[in-house]
C-alpha cells in the first residue's frame, strides 16, 4: 500500500512541502499523507489519551532500572524503549517488532505481508538538547564528510525530554535538515538542537508527549542480575552463595557514586564509605 501523497515536490515521500523549494530557510510546516504510518501512531495516541501516560510511566520504570549515562546500560535503555514503542505501535494499529541492534539501521519493523521497515528509533533521557545524536555507527573507517545530504536517508523517530513530543524525521523530505547531518570515521550524527528545531517547526511530525528525564538514581547493575540468575540456580555450590552479598555491594557502590556525582557527598566521604564497605 502506498502511504504517501502524490505531490510534485515530494513524490512517494509521504509529504506535502509548503516551503518554497528555493527558500533558504529550513523546512517548516511539513504535512504527512493521511495514511502515513506515523499518523496512524499519532491517531492512536489521540484516540487513547491514557496510552501516552502508560508509555511515559513505562519509560520512567526503565529509568529506575537503567541509567543511560552509564555506557554499559545505554544499549539496554535504548532496547527497552524500542520494545515499549513497538507495543504502543501495535495498540495503535501498527503491527511491529523491535529489530534492535541486529537489524541494519532499523529499530522498529512493520510486519505483515511486506515486512516493510518503518523507522529507526533514537532515545534520550537528557533534559537539554546538548551534543550530538549518533544516528548510525560506521563499520569501517572512511574519509570524513560534512554536510552531505546523502549520508543518512533513514526515517528516524526521536524521543527526548527536550522535544515537544515523539518526533518523526525523514531526511528524504527535509533535505535542508539532512544537509546538516555530519559523518566522520566513526559515526553519522546530528546535533540535538536541530532535532528540537525540526520538531518545533513541523508539528505535524510530532506526537505530543512528555518523555521522562533521567533521574540518575538507577542503582541496578543489570549485568550482575544476569549472572546472579545463573549462579543462584542451585548448581553452583561455590559461586552461588556469595552472589547475594556481591549484588548488594555492587548496588551500594553504584548508589554512593551517584550521590557523589549529584553533589550530595564529597570525595572524602565517598572514599571512606567505599573503604568501610570493603572491610
């Protein structure tokens, strides 16, 4: 099924562009076709106001378990958001499954007759649009290229507290924004401030939503949880008995470091408490 309007400025790209093609400004007022998959999702959130609340609560739950500021937890955080959004898509009438990091560029896949990929999902829990968002990791080194509109062509959904909602961005129908995408030897990136600007200037591409901020209080060590579940199965008489104490200590260390990072305790106090924990 063709989800797009047949418009001379954006044939088969699911959009009517009301901005003069010769205008030097960034795209504004982009309008998706009525049957565009993202609008199906948007209508689902509109028809079921409680859906937004449930998705937000679920994401807050993820942040109580995983701190995306921790590199080791970041992938788990992103994967959890993918699953939440996949279920929200299903509830809204889109049948999707998370492709995750095993899929080449797509985090959500529409399944059915065509198994057509919908978009890549990029999530953040930082309160302000600072730094760059990594759109795609590069598998091999190459010559750095800047301002190449062809560097990234994947429709992408952004979720972040600094955005007015869940934001759909398709580089193919926003070439001026796409021209600001950068790539180097390691990754293809876009500035977080640009995603906010795009969302504010293209409300049709936004589902109103309050993405939760990272409270920074998650003290769960998820890798240890996996190991604990294995070693406490009853078949490890030497390794199993100490796992409970190790897990407790790991959670305490994580909590104390978080308190120090938030300025609640000084470095001397942190060192003393960690030393007492070891004794």
